[in-house]
C-alpha cells in the first residue's frame, strides 16, 4: 500500500505550485509563474524565459554543455558541466516565503552567481534536507553546499572525502552521510572502478557503519522516509533509524525480465513510492515497504526521458523514442494515456546525443525538441500541444522553477 506523506519537499512545492492564499487584503495579488531554463546541446549557453512571457528572455554563457537542476527551493538553478569540470549557478529570480496558510512570492530577473565550483568531472547532484551535494567522479570527493546560503548567492563548499575516485554519490540521511563505496581493484577492460555499495559516515568522512552491499550501485532518489538506489541484485532502500541507517535490499523478482537492472530512480513527493527504469523499454513502480515491492510497466518503445508530476503525486510521464509521451498511473502501474508529441528520436548511438528532455511546469509538461529547435508545451490534462517556443541552437537539458504565491 502506498503511503501518503504529510508534507512535501521545498522543490516539490515550487514545482507543484503550493498553497494559494485566501482572504487577502486588497493590496495582495495571487501570482502563478513558471520560469524555464534550457541548456544548449552544442554550445555553452543557457536560455531562460517565463512561460507567461516567452519572448522576454535571458541568456547565460556557460563553460560547456550543462545538465540543469533546480535547487534551494527553486531559488537557484545548478548548471553541472561534467566535461568542463565546472558547476555554475544561476539565481532563478523566483523566491518563496512560507507563512503557513499561504506563500509569498518574490519575482525578479534571473542572474548568474559569480562564484562557481571546479573539480574533476562533477556528475551526480543530490539535494536533500537543505543540503546540495555534488560528487566529483575523478576527484575522490564530494562537495556539500548549504541550500539556504546558496539561495542568497553564497557558494561555500565543504569537502567530503572518499577513499577513491569513482562514479557515485553522497547524500545526507538523518545524522549520517551516506556515500557510495568503490573497489580497490579495476576490472580488466573496464575504465570504471567497480562500485560495491553504500556506507554511513560522519560529517568528517569517518566510517559510522558497515558497508551495505549493492553491486554496481547507480541512481538515487528520496521519497518519504526512504532513500533508494539501484543495484545489480535489486534496489537498496535506506531509512534513518535510532541506531543509524537501516538498509533493506529488495531483490528483483523472478517474474521481471532478466538480465536488466534499475539505474535511474525518481521519488514521489506526495506518496512514498519510486519510479525507476528497468531495461531500455521498461519501468518499475517500487514500494519500499509493502509487497509487491515491484510492479513492471512494459513500454511500446525504448525510453528517452521520464519525470514525476509533483502536483499529482501518483502520476508520471515518459517519452519514448517513437516521439510519444505517455501518462503513467503509479497506483495501477500502467500507461493511462499516450500522444505523439515529437518526431522519432532513436536511442541508438551515444547516450549524450541530442534527444528530448521533459520537465513539469504546473499543468504543463515542457519538452525540448532539439532537432526542431523548439520547446513544446504539452497539457497534462489530455497531452495536447498548447504551443511551441523556438529556442536558438539545439535545446536539450531543461529545468523549471516557479509556482504560485502572493505578492504584496
């Protein structure tokens, strides 16, 4: 049984729109605003615009190609540039202040933060419990930022040491820091370092628990009380306990397709459930507590990108290579609706070839269409196209900040 959560993360509130204030004074105004940030596939550039006024735009140069993450409650967009060994930050220009019965919204122009991070191949970014953590795959360390300070434009990293460089992640959980652990030995013919599992550490990087085995650990997400990560053997779940982290490996059941694994996970903000990939043409809905832990969804074509709807916690969306967008019902683990939204984009070729990416903006899904040079606006209600927005170059990775609030 999926457990409904009492609250939601700050990012979920930003993307979902949050609560709308009632009984305002005459000098108050309800505002709903979504700001879109699009990274170009070929040149170092981020284009920003408001969905309500898309012709008014801002452009931010970057060192290289970016992957974009809304962080700090949507007040900041992190531009992670793995191939350029750089992480830059853009203040979104949208800030929220929670007052219990309503939220205030402050809107200004987005602006680049002067300070940035540099290090050997930053890749996985994890945000949880007010912390933003970046793992440096070729550095053997992660850097931790305070989300509140980052929202004020302060980039003040604290280094978290790892035993060796590897493609992994570091995440806060309760009083502990969880870090992926890599082997001392390399596999012949494999440039990467084998990953063994997850272990708890204190803030200084000293071990605070035993290794929890999770071979080839990759992908992480939070939902409710749990962190989940994909493994060769199954999905490892972790929750904070009285004596430290409590681990449970959920083995892949025999009835699932064999020879494939989960390596990307998304966590719902309103119900305690995860949506993960399972092979190139499948998804799994994962309940960390109740059986069945896995429910499989077969896709008609290979998956290009997928996302969860923070405003409708039991709903997700997946784009497949035939150009179709599918609405996923997590409660019933099924495809509820489908519509063609782009031309086909084959998944053959390099993993970083220009292909569409999707993000949520209230009651719309925004879809980059690199070959067409467009961002497409798709209605969540019926998957119809509300309009298209031309973006110079090859629009690729995308992030959205914003929501609803009260201005004074």
